[in-house]
């Protein structure tokens, strides 16, 4: 059930608190943001491209600069700074389109630096230069920080984005990727072998189409009617390079890589719950930005916890439970 955390609610775009940048990062927020971007780049570059987190773990989906929703989810279900709390995975798309993009990415980088082995940031398709030029993050940097220093800060953030991991493996059984698995012909060792930085020239190189699809591909949903059937790989309406993948691709990929579940984000559904379960319970979608583009959707996170198996063997299994904050207009 979606949780009601306040009596009077509003969308992030309607939340007009004054000078949030100064509140979060002091009046010297320009210098602070530049330092955070540089420190995050250095830290990310020495951590693996396939991050590894342990359960208990909480997974966020797309945020898109909606700071209010991040804070509401922290308040409702637990914050990264809570002593003894779970690790956190933020599964991409931190910026673009939202009203508090610099605040969100600054907060996430600060959390990553403060808790380097507890906070994991996974790259999304909006952590990329051409998307940021088109959908608002570059413009936000210039508007808030001025043309000269805004451009310098923007470039520093892009350098950090090019160092982000492309996946996070939770307790060796659950794989978090932003978009999906594409054709599913790659494995985790192939991903681990990649060298960073990974910039747009690499992402848009057709030789690395499988890499592009980790950020961009979508699953064929169980009730979706697709020309050619609901199995296998199909061309995506998003772009010529991206694909749709069926339940059989998910099952084969999980079996090949010893996985029990894939968590992905990347898609918001109008009036949706913020999460979906599909592909015979082997794939879950999570999306954390509420009312995304006026869609009336709830915002969700996923809590992964270890539980003892019911068969009496004493073996541990992983439980995945959605935690939801309702749309501001439900």
C-alpha cells in the first residue's frame, strides 16, 4: 500500500523552497559542487564497473531531479545516514527534466563520498552528454551557476558520469541495470572487462550495441502484444539501436549468469504504482520520481532483505518488497 507521509502534498515542480542549493551546500555551492564532482570522479574510477552491494539493500529507480520525492522516500522508509541501515543503490537517471537537478546530483555525490561502500550509483541513459544537452541538465548548470562556471561544472559532472558503474550485483543474485539486458548475449565478465571512462563515442558505437542496450532496452511485458510474438528480441520504438527483449531472454540470461532476478528502471507508467513484476517473477521495474511529467504515478523503492528459506535447510534467500509513496494527486 502506498504510504501517506504528509497531509498537504505537492509535486516537486510545485515545491518552491528558496535557495535549496545554499541550504544543502552552503553559500559557496559553486565551489562545493565542483569539488563533489571531482571527488566522485576519482572515487568511481577506482571502484568496479559492476558494483557489488550486500543485502539488506534499498534500490531507487529514476529520480530525474525530483529532490522532494527523494526526501519523502528517505523520510518514509529510511535514509542512508541511518545507523545500521541498509545499503542503497540508485539505479540511474538522476538528472534531466526535474526542478532540482543540481541539488539531486550534488546530494547523491555527497552521499557516495561520505559512504563509499554503502551508496552505489548506477549509470542511466540520462547520465550522458547528448541527453543532458537536450533534456535540461546542461541548461540547469548554466542557469544556476552562470555561463562560464556553469559550463565548467557541467563538464566535471560529465566526467563523473563517464566513470559510473553500469550495473550493481546485490548479494551475488540480483542484478540492477538501468534499462535492461538487450539481446542478453553478454555476461557479467564481459562487462567487468570494460575500461572507463565510457563516453558517448563508445556508447553510440554500434560495436558496443550491447552496452547501449544496458542503458536503453526495455522488456516485452507479459500482457503486451508485439508483432512477431512476446519472445526473443524485437526492434524498439525508442531508437534503431535499442531493443525489446522477451521473457525467454530474461530467463536464459539469468541462468547463464547465476542470477535470480533483474531489477531495472527506465520506464514510468501513467497512474502506475512505481513498480512492476514480470517475466515469471524474474524481472522487476522500479521508478522513484512521482507524477513524472504529469503522469500521476506513485514513486517506489525496493527493499531487498535476506530471509531464511522455508524448507528447513537454514539456507538464506532474498526477499524483494516494494515501498511506495503515493502520487501527490491520487
